[in-house]
C-alpha cells in the first residue's frame, strides 16, 4: 500500500522538486562595473562570483576606499567591445559614463543601468537600495541602507558652529551648494565659504577671496609626486599659516562617491571642527 501511494505521488513530487531546484539554481546577475562609484556598490553588495570586472580606477587607493578589496578582481577600461566580450547580464555605469559606450552596449542587447551622482548624504541609502535591487541583493542592501540612514540622522542633532571651511583645490577649484562635498562639510558643523558666496555646484575661488574671507579651515587635495602649476595656488605662501597651524584638511577617496565611506569623511572633518573649538579665540 505504501509503495502504491509513493508511486502515485512520485510524478507530482518530482515536478515540485524540479521547480524548487530550478528556483534555487536561478543565478544572480553577473555584473561589469565601468564607473568608480558603481565599483564600490558592487564590492559592498554583490557576491564575489557575480563580479566579472571593475573599472580601471577601482584599485587606486587615491580614488577608491575599497582599493584593497577591488584588487582581487579583473579590471576593464570601459570599452564597449571589452565589456561585451565578458558577456555580463548587467552593466553598471554612472550618469557621466561615456554616452557612446552606454549606447553601444544597449544596442548590442546588454542591460546597462546608470546610477545617479549623489549630491546629498540622505540620497545615499536609496541609491544603495537601488543598486541592491539591480544585483538581486535586496536584503544585504536594506541592512546597509538602514544602518547608514540611522547614522545620518545623528548629524541632525549635531550643533552648527560659526567656523567656515573653504574648498580650495588646484586652480582654485571649489565646491558650493548641491554637492555631496558641501553636505559633508555642513554635516560636520562647518559653513561652506563657496556656498555663502553664492556658488552652486563646482566653480572657482580666487586666492584673493580666500585671503580676504579668511576661512577657519582649508579643504585641499594632497600634493602628489611631480609638480603641477595648477597646485601653486592651493599651496601659495599667503596660505602658509593654514598648514603651520594644522588648519588644512586633505580630502580623500572617502569624499568622491555616494557610499557609506562619505560618513567617514564627515567624522574626520568634525574632528577638525572640534579641534578649532578647543584652541579658543586667541589661536
């Protein structure tokens, strides 16, 4: 009797087991990233076997805070032929990725998704969730996004001081409102000189403006090997006191992309703001 029942159930059970096995075997999308910021999203969220290649900047520690992790994976140069040959199910790019390459890959039938540039810290959790959905890693993304949202909420309770910071990069390049860097500065408790002067997005400050406005802290890029005349303004003798007094904060790879590493930049800058408070007005 038992054998008869088993024989009757066997076809249905076999079909059910086949359906379950098929669902379990449904592969996660294999991905190629051609953008520095999507590299980091992939490294944070994807399983290792999903990652076919990352952009050529992925393992540069000056550009990526995840350079060490990225070194384990192949790189690509962002060319359409190279990416197509890797046969990915998903290509992740940025809004500013080469539009010709993006169009070619889509024309060849590949799925290309472009993630927007984050201009505020509170945009990052949703961008993590969006990347997680594309990579079919929703649970992992939700945990990371929730953790980041909770940490961002703490910044709302941080008191805003009267100290002013000025972005002063080579050639006087600066950053004003509607940029992630501006949001990092304000989350750390500073006012942004470029924003107070009416700058939105990227622009330039003159050396004379910086000297006349006398911000409390300069945010600059570290000087690399070799020499570039574009750096002369940022290291002009008129600004020497900032270096001598420890009032220069060098931005790092943490500042570049809308990822949880941006919160590390906030913490570093907040420490610089707290140090100004400890010095007192005489200093």
